[in-house]
C-alpha cells in the first residue's frame, strides 16, 4: 500500500466508487443496447439471427455506442469545467 498511503483513505474510497460507477455504467450500456437493438432488429425471435437481423443489430450497436460515448465525453467535460471553476470539488 505504498502508492496510496493510509493517510489518504478518501482518495482510495473515491477511486473505488469511480470504478464501481464505471462497471455499473458499462452494465447499463449493455442492457440498453440489447433491449433497444433487439427490439428494433429482431421482430420475430427464433433460434438464430438472420443475416439481415445480424447486420441491423451490429449497425444499431455501433450507433448506440457512438452516441453513448459522445454523451459521456460531454458530461465528463462539463464536470471537469465545474471542478476547475471550483464549483464541485470532490465530485467524481
């Protein structure tokens, strides 16, 4: 525990919270992707995906992830601006 001294438990807790939030966000992304794209691309579920369903699903996932990344970057940028302005120090 030399990298994080015992005198800085707040940083260790904040890092753990950030990691847990990242995992929760990734789970939410996968759930929304499956829900949204499956509903859009697979009108009649069967034992396997057709070629057109697979193509639709792949395209839908790529678009959804691009949008998710754009929103995430904007949100992080907004938080960083607020932190640098001193408005929300300590918020991850």
